């Protein structure tokens, strides 16, 4: 599936292919051999990123087992994706072929793997918890892999129990398992995966802190290198170069002028001009952990209306930050920010603030829980969210401010300083 980040990035590249971003105006292409000074001055932060350890992954699996007991689930099944990486460090892709890990509430895990992929699987499983006694059940291309999985369940004496399915497992696989093991009760595995991943460890918080620091540095260096005539793809390329200097993979979507009123952007080619709003969004990855920051700014002078809207959005972001604390329902934080925007005349409801206040963030850019009306999940210390109110005025401009928020023991704090203004977005002028 193409993510929003990749969609906008590909759209920007398409614009360049159409000749909209010709670089004839002195764009980024000229700077491949000589980076702009603000970007060439960036230093790698990669040595600050400490990988997640085998011991940490073992502790995660034990917590998952405790949650399985509390939720009366006998085993958790995971396939390729973030949760498998979180619990094992295995990063897998496989398309329509079944590669699965089953983690029982009691007893050792087992894997089901295509026979021709056994070498690749063992290479990664060797660095996962329980690798010395790894139970790997292989299947040939003309075998039924679901029978291998069903036999594993029987061997663990859970063929009539509850099997928690990780939420991203496709129906193709769920259906195959159900047919091969008709007595097993397939249920949602989200109470286990979310129960573990929603609350971060101090190490995870440190990795996210570093990811946010890197993103803000990349944005600021790019901002200092901007000039009129650049296109979306020019700016995206500058940000990519900045991330290369910093040592982490990352990307950004860039929207200009009236297209900033589309919260997730437009594929329409756009050019930066003085007096137009520029909105930059997304982040980078540090040892699997994400940042997600939006900065909205302008080259030249902002209009009074732009300044007013920025002030309202800034106050809404602050209100959410001051409201958030352990024990409070997630929906209350959205309500606090939305009230500021509505009271300023940009209501009612979702009219101009068109989306929820925020999403959980961690190894996925969007994960549980969500800061949205109707979500009564109580916040807890070391949960992490985006805090991203916005006002979007169709045909004119949009302003969004987004920083990632860490719930502390007594309240909340942002990983990065709030943006002070449209004309001085990084507080360096």
C-alpha cells in the first residue's frame, strides 16, 4: 500500500517529469555537487541512535504473554509488518506467500515459512528472542501452508483456543487459517499489540526524541535554502539531502498557496512565490521510530489574515498540550483544541479544522490511540501523539502546526519547540 508520504512524494516527482520543475531557475539539480550552505553544515546524528536490544524484545514478548492471559487469548499470530518487527526485529516481505510467527501465551513460538525462504528467515530469526530453539516449519510451493500452521497449533494444544490475529493480516491469510483450523476461534490481536506498543519505554522515547530533532534540523536547513521559483520537488529534494547529511531516511510533502488548504495536499504542480503560504509535513525514521512534524511559513510578509489564523492555530496547539495528562480521555484533548478554533470563528465543528487533533505515533507514523472525539481511551505516561491542529480555508490557504507530544507523569511536553510565527518559523531571525 502506498502511504500518504509516498503518494505526495511520487506526485511531486511526476510534476518534475512534466517539466514543471525544470530547475532552469537555479533549482536543486545544480546543488547536487555543491549543497546549499545550510544543508552542507548539517552533521550526522546516526551515532546517537542506539538500536533496540534482544533483551528489550524478550521483555516485549513476555508483556504480550501477560496481556494474552488477561484477555483470555491463547496465541498471537503476526505476519510481515511493524508488529513482527517490534516483537522480533524481523523485517519481512513476502506478498501472497505465508510467512507467520505464532507466539503462544505459554510455550515457545513457532514460524511457518516458504521452504525456499528458509535461509533468509533463519538469518533474521537468529537475532530474535528464542532463536536457539527456533521452531521453523517450512512448506513447498505446491503444499498447503495453512496445514503447517494448523499442525503447529495442534502441537501447542491450542487448536480449539483463541488465536489473536494482528490487525494488518490480510483476509487471504485469515481465511486460509480458518479453513485449515476450523475449530480455532480467530479474534482480534489488537488488545495485545496495542497494549504493548501504545506505551513507550524510555529507550523508545529517546529514539523518537532524536527523530524529531533530526526532522526539525532538516526543515530549518531547507527553509534557509529556499528561494522564489522553487517547486515542490525542489523543496522535497532539499529535505532529502538534509536527511542524508543527518544520517536518517526521511521525506516530506510540500504544499504551496491555495493547495495548503488541502490537509493532505494536492498532486497539482506548485511554485513558491513571495507572499504564498508554504506547508511542509512528514518526518524521518530512527531505528524504526518515526517523527511527524508540520511547519507552515511564508517567504516575505504574511497578511493580517494569515497572522490571525496562525495565532489561533498556535493557541489551539498550546491548549491541547496544556490539557493532555495521564488518566484523561483522548477525546478531551481534541475538544480543547477544537474549542479554541471554534471560539475564534472558525467553526462549527469540522468546517475549517477538518480532521482529528492527532494520532498515536511510534514505529508507525499513525498508530494507537487517536486524539479524536469518541475515543474514551485514557492517556498514560509515555504515550506519544501528534498535536496538529489546523485551519483550512478553501481557495485561500491552510495553516497547520504539528509537533509530536510525549505524555509525562504529570502532563505533556512536545519533543520540539513550537513554531513562533509564519515569518520566523524556527525562531532564528
